[in-house]
């Protein structure tokens, strides 16, 4: 006859209690209440219709057993014979047992407020979550520890032949032998958990955070430096690793400075370069920030300032490329690295010269403006170049085109850069379609990449130009904790950030924040007052859900027919490049149709 039993038990000390004297960061393991759970089921997948036949659990804290939970569960289906032989649970045993609709709530009540532990946790927790969802129950926000996963990081072949529960129970001399019954297996898992904790304690792992992220790839030398995180706050901000000469080795950002920096010395940071960096670090400096956006922006600025050797991204924001439509009698497209106050039109910035060249090729494929360098006289008298003979240039150098006709093409080109990219999209898409029809897929791929580079650059330029053209934007968003974040943005640069204190006058706070904000002067180009990465981070925040615009000085608008609506082309190009299917076998290079005007 099935039954549910829950009983509290007097404490049973585990060996890992010998580690209590350590001064730990995070939540000490000795203070965490764990519920170690095991299930028996009719099969391997709840999604495929398998049912729970037994739930067993043991509640432990500080090496002491606080209580146990055990119940058979009526699966309302026949238990397969091989499962009955394996577990010893027969159809007769579960005939009068409670259904999962009763057993699951009882277990959830037993485990409430604890950390779940299971051997191969995705299996057990997956079944529990599945039936909770089927019953319409909100799944509690359990943290989960998987002893199987943890053992694979700790146990060697000298300790046990594998990481099965039976092998680990034997290796750790468990007082309970696993026998495919839920409570017995849960008891054995408790002993395995304590054995793993005892071993990890000797490696400097003393908190739940360190346990969950432990990796054997983190060296003992790294763990010895975990004290460097002690003085950092649990707050958003930027952290700087420095060597014994105070040189900045690495700059990072986090919503929780102390937790993130601690991970470099404990477990979760396993990149070899970071291990090398931590070995050189002697101090860690934290800069607390009001908001996560402020932290991200400060990170970018500090990386650009210090150029740390272990930061790979954002070190050289000054190394950018732009495509410039020149202002001269016979304008042309030119690739430049600086934006000047010369009233010219610019497309970009581009992170690499290669991408800029692809975009430039797409524009030249569409508009037959001259490609020769240098200035031309108002009445040029040069010999035509090869491009002119091929019909790819209007050839103003030899007088083949008049100023009126050439200027009309330049106006169309300028409109493409600033407002409507359809001419390039239509032209390049037609070339792709024709080449694909001829099964010239490699050449079609070249045009695909050119189109993707142009669309992305045009969309970026239009969006950033709209933002940086505004002298000031003040925006706020209510966060999950109920507080309001406020940011002041001037010409695309974050000028001030803050959080309205509880009970404060919101309008007065915003006025004071604006008054204390950084003065930002406008300058030429699509990203004049900040790095492109900073302006894009600011823009993403401004476009995120829940944003309220408090004040806008200037016009913050983007062209309705702009390049943003074509960004799916770029996404498709990236996806095709990542595909494992050889390009020559692809047949999906259909032309991208020009949207209706």
C-alpha cells in the first residue's frame, strides 16, 4: 500500500564539517539547507509519457540530516516489467498510492526554501518541473546542485571507475547502498554530496557559489587569491585587475562586483588567458556604478584608456573606418579613418577595413561614380580608365558625362546612404539571383557579403546619427526592485546616470542629475561625442522595453524607409556562413525583393 512519510531526524554529522573554520565569501555551505531528491519512474522521459512511481528525499544542513520524505506514486499506468525488476516496485505496490497530483505538492512543501540536490539533476528535476507545469503550478525558484556533474569535475579514475551513484557511494564509503529505490538512493546521494564537499573544502571551495561553479581547471594558486574580492561590494560596477606595478591587466563589468571577481579565483572562470592574468594580478579595484548601463560604458572608456593586454575587445576604438562621399566638383566614394568637419556625408563606422571594402564594392556596383583618387577639375581632360571602358563608371575624366547627369547620380547615392537603401538592395539582390540561377554560388556569396555589409552599415549610421544629433535625451525605466533608473544622454554619450532614492521627489532628482551631467559638445560625423560601442549600448538601453522619455532636446527620428528594415538580410548572411552545408550545395540564394514604396 502506498504512503507518504515525512519525518524529522536527529543530526548526523558529515566529514566535511571539519571545514567550518574557514572564512568564506558568499553563502557558506554549512549554512545551506539542501534537499537531496531521487525519483523512480516508468521510463526515461516525462515528455514521452513516462510517469513517477516513487519520490524519496533527505533534508540536510551542516552535515546533519533534518528530515526525510518518501512516497510511492500511482502512475495510473502499467509499470513495464523490466522497470519493476530493476526497482522492485510492482503494480500492486502503487495501486493504492497517491497520484502525482497529491505527491508533488507534498514534496514541494517539504523542499520549500532549500537547495535541491540530485544525482543527474536534469532527469529528476526535469520530471518534477514537467508535472508541476502540467498541474498549472508555478515552479519554485530552486537552486540546483548536480552531484554527477560535480563528481565529473573532481573524481579521477583512481577514485572510482566512473561517476555512477553506485560507484561514488562505494568510493565515499556510504552507509547506504543504492538499490534503485528513491529514499535509499537519496540517502546514498547525501553521503556522496558530503564526500564531495569534504574533498572540495581542501581545494578552497566553501560556499554555494563556489560549489555550483567549481572547475578543476582553476589552479590552487588562483584560489589562494580569492581574498582580493573581499573588499568589493555586491553592486553593479567595473573592476580592474592590476599587477605589482599597478598596470591594468584586465577590465570587466558586472551587476555584482564581488560575486563576479570572486569567480576568477574559485571556479567559473576557466579561460587559460584569464588564469594567466590572475596569476599576475596583485590587486583588484572596483568602481561602483549607479546602473548597469553606466558600468558598461565605464568599462568601454577604461579599456580604451588603459588598453589592457588581456582585453581582446574594445581596446582600440580609434581604429575605425568610414566611407566618405566627398564634397567636390566630381564627388566620389573614399575610405577614410577620420571624420572631418567638411560637410561631407559619411557611412560607418566599420570595425575592420575588410568589411568597409565590401560595403564600398556594393555601392560601386550600384552607382557608377568615379573610383579614381584625387580631385578633378571642373572641366577635366584625362584619358578614360578601364572601368569607364567596362561601363562601370560615368567617366567624367574625359567629358563623357555632363555635370547635371553626374550630380543626379550623386544625389541618388546620398539619398541611399542617409535615407533609403533600396537601390543597393535591389541591384545586389538581382545579381545574386542571376548568379544563383547559373549555379555560380561562390560569386553569389561575394555579393551576399557585400549586401550584408552595406545594410548593416547603413542601419548603424542612420540609427546612431539620429541619436547623436540630439543635444540631450533624458530617459527613465522602472527596475524589478521598483526603483527608477535615470540616464542623461548628450549627443550619444552617457553624461549622467542615477537611481531615484525611495521617497525622493522624482522631478527634483532628475533636474539635479541634468544639472550635474557632463557637458558634451557636438562634433562632425555619425558618432561624434562617444565611441560607436558606447553609443550603441546607450541606444539599446533607450530602445529596451519599459523606457519612458522624460525630455528630448532635438529630433530623435530615423527614416521610415531606412536600412533597419533590411537587417534580416544581414542575419541571413551570417546564418548561411555558419552553416555546415557546403556553399556549392546551397539553393537558397533567391533575390531579396524590393519593398513596396
